[in-house]
């Protein structure tokens, strides 16, 4: 991956006061990519202590891991620091639990299922977790549920009746997988079987998965769908064993943002 295409991210993905809100670092000399600590040598001399590997090299390694995590561009700036959906208790609790997961991993017992309506910041929290974990050296992967299914479907070879393993293998093997918008694709038998395969394989390999979904467990009204309707009983039941469910509620931040414009 060419170095100049990488976005340099701060090496403190769990917030401190001094961080930039979006988690990026500010280069000492604008327009310059040369590290002011090691001048590009990769080794930093610490007075009285000798030489050590410069922080910029760790930062580069982190940036590569982050690029491999495939976070969509529109979520690139998401960071625990910039999570502003804390208008109600459920959002404060969710933020706290996600930071806790990011700090404690891999010493955790469960993955996470974030449920709640559109626009309460579920994806923002999952991307923030990925930033923290990739910084600590753990390979992560982000997929929107619909895009993953589409990629698997597109790679399907009718002659061998299999999908290309190149798509599935990183999904099954990533230390931590984020599956965003679970249940968003039309629930056919193929969708349910494929999802069960992914979820169950990761469960058997003791890998942690973080899901978000807009679909609730309890039917909100007659004729409305639940998560189980969308992904199947087997997958939902497996997820109960794999994940801690965190319920979010609150206003859609996008609606707040767009309100005045839409009313014009
Ligand atoms: Zn350096």
C-alpha cells in the first residue's frame, strides 16, 4: 500500500484531552511528512537512555492496519472523542461499554450487539472500537451486512457452486469483525444460511464479532419485523451466546442536522 495514500491517525484512539476530535494527528510542519523526532530514520535518540523505535513507525503500522480494516470513507472521522450522541443515558452507557471493550480486548468474554433506531451513533461506536484495536496491533475488519452478502454473491461460481474463499476468509479470520446493519438485506434462505455460516464459524473459532442492527428483538408492532425474522432463528440464537446486547435509543442525529434545511 503506497505510504502517501495513508491517513495518519493518532496513536491514542481512546480519548485524552489533548487529542484532535477526529483522532488524526497534526504534523509539526504543515505539508511535511518527515518526522521531527527521527527525521525519517525510524530511530529516536532519548537523552541518557539510548535509541528506541520512533513513534512514527508504530503510527505507520497502525495506519496500514486501519486501511486493511476497510472502514468506509464516510465513517473515517468517527472516533470515541467525536461521539456526541450522549443526550440520553443509553448512549452514555453504550459509549462507556464500548470504550471498556476496546481497552480490555482480548481479555473479554463477549462480542457486542448494538441495537437501536437509525441515527443514534451505533456505527460511530463500532468504528471507534476498530481504531483503538488496530492501534494496539489487532487486525480488524468492517463490513456492511448488505455489501458483504453482495460480494459473496458476486463471487459465486455456478460451476463449482462455491463462492470465492478470498472474500470469506478475512471475514472468518479477522480478530474482530464488525458487521454493520445486520438484517438490512432481504432475508432469503441463502442470506440466512450464509449469515449462520459466518456467525457460527467465528463462534467456533472463539473470535469476537460486533454487530449493529436497527431491528429489535421484540416485535414493535403488528406486521413489523424483528431481528430474528431478518437473519433467522439459528443465527440470532447463536448471537445470544456470543454477544452482550447494548440497546441505544435517542433522536436521529442526521434528522436534527438536516431539519432546518428540509423545512425550507
Ligand atoms: Zn519518527
